[in-house]
C-alpha cells in the first residue's frame, strides 16, 4: 500500500490541512488510524473471493484498500463531497471497488436504492465470475453441485467503521433486506454494542437487542479507546462481529410484523405486556393489525400462559425466543379471506 493511502493520524492531519478542511462531527468523521486494528477487522471478516463487501463510510479509503485484495468486490459509500473526492483518487486503481457518492440510507427504515442496486450488481457479477473462473462440471463424476470448486452463490458482508449516527439503521435495515448477508464486522459506539448484546431484565435490553439476537450471533471482539481514531471521539468504541443465523431467522414467520410489534411494545416497556397487547391489537383504537388477536383480557392471559410468559411480565422480561413465539402467535400468518 502506498504511504499516502495509509490512514495514519499524521497523514490524515496533513491531508485535511492542505485542503483547509476539518473532520465533520455531524457526519461522524472519526477515522480509524490504528493499522493493527484495520488488519484485525479484515481477519475477522473471513473474506473470500466469493464475498461482496458493503462498506458504509469510505473516508479516505484506508479500510477499503485493506479489504479489496481479499474480496470479490467492495461497494463502499461516502457521503461527504470533499472526502469522496480524495477516496475517488485513492481507489482509482482498485478494479474491484465501486465507490458510491451519497447517503447509505433512503430513510431511517430503508437502505438507499442506489446502494442496493450497486450491491446486487456486484453479487451477480461475483457469482458469474466465480462460476466461470473456478467452477463448472468436474471429471470426478456426477454431482448435484456443478460448481463444487467454489461456492455457487456469492455472499454479502458489511465491513465498516460505521459513523455513529447511522450505525443502528444501517445494521438493522440490512438484516431486514432479502440480500444474502452472512456477516458484519463493524466498529460502533461501545454503548450500542452493549445494547445489541444485552440480556433480559437489564436497562440495555431493547427492541434493537431482540431484532438482532433473533437473527444473528453477536460477539464483541475488542473495546476501543478514543485514541485509535482521529479526531478522537468522546466515547469508547467496539469491534463487533454479527454472524447471521439462518436457523434463528427461520423461526420468525412474519419478519415485518415481528419488527414492528417488538418496537411498538418496547415504546411502552414499563407497562404490563398483556395490557400493551390489548391496545396494539385493537383495530378500533388504531392499533396494528394482528392476524389472530385475542379479544378479551382473559384470552390474552391464556395466550401468555400457553407461551410460558408471566402475566405480570413487561417488555424487558421476555427472552428473545419468547418474543418470537409471541409475535408468531399474533401475526405470524395472514388472516383468512
């Protein structure tokens, strides 16, 4: 890697000074300047040439240049005009990198259509390349997988030093898509990592906790001090690994209902859950549509008993598996015509 591509503190300070610029705190521009940590992130990403990488927050391209040699393709997104121009120059020679200039989010609930299009195009291209370059029928004999030398499909991995203010929607919205994501290796605010990994009956246990743990296994790799970034943030950060769990995901019958239901109940986390359900499933009071709502408090209580949920339980008391079972019971299948 050329020296001017290395994201060291002195190099970044010199670059910004030459252009008369300052890092934008409103965009969460805290650049990771510890090269050992960049290598740590790449190792935990477990990259192969069948992988497409989504990186949100290109910055000056430091992490991108570490990822590109190990992946099939990197789709990297940068919002800031001035930083984008530097990244464009720094990544010009990387033939397997697509640099997107814009917001990674269309809104707080949806990833940008431009980003989704770029990712899907990269997945298709990598899959075709893997099959044509390494696959094809072999001389060994009949096989159900004609591409046995390489994976028949490409997978998506989110690997990024995520800006704090968009980390939650980027991660949670990616989980909600139909994209074949398999892994995330991200730096996030330490408190956010704690919330995602929280256990029931704690103040950090939240709708985000349930949403992520219901579909993935999470591991906090390392807590990071502010000093490994430039400029240093005012809080600690963490390297977090999120590994998709297909078996867990398959237990959720209606992901959209599950997401909305858990979120809405947690907005009333101090209330007894039986009463919250009664309000949410009452369409006459503007509640959400439950496909098989209980109609009386007695029926709600019996449903909770059937699911082994205490009648005095509040949102933070339910385990992730209880949340899934409850949502499946209330909205797991379409209502009959």
